[in-house]
C-alpha cells in the first residue's frame, strides 16, 4: 500500500492528481489544508509521499519541506512550483524534495509521480536496514 498525503488549502489545485491516484487500489489518500496540520499528522504517522501546494496559507511549500525534514527526513515530498527547474533545484536543494510538479498537475504528472514512487519503493524493499 502506498500512503499519500495531499496538503493544500485549494483542493482544486490537486483534484486531477488525486483523481488519478484514487483509481489505484494500492494507494491510500489523505488530505489536509495547512502545513501545521500536516506536520502534526506526520509527527504521529508516516506516509510514503507528501504532495504540497506552493502556498499552504500558514507557510510556503518550501518552508513545509524544510520543517518536514525535522519531523521525519525519510518521507518523500513533492512540491507544486512555478519556478523553472534550475531555480527550483537551487531553492529546494538539501530539502530532500522528491519531485517538482506544475501548479495544476494533470493526469500525466500523477502517473509519472506514482511510477517513480513505486520504483523507489521496489528499490528500497530489499534493503535490510538492521544489517541481518
């Protein structure tokens, strides 16, 4: 099961992405509308991926990614951003951002994101962290 958290005060911005994700039986989707609420949730439970809007009302997506590192650095994070890819890379460097998405992600963006996430989960599934 892939657990996703969508963080946005504007559900319309992630509607198409969510619609594609919800069609997959192995995806569990949760929504929240602010960075603080998401961070509070993530301090108690883990997800495989957080997709966050550019502006969350109480913080920016980049600020959220920075705070997420302190809560759980192992959670993948994708950010909606209008920045050109090189500027986005510079702004998000060191924040562990998994992917940049357009402000209104479409079906193809969702499918690509899900494919990358599944590939990552497959790669890490065989890793024995305990050393046994």
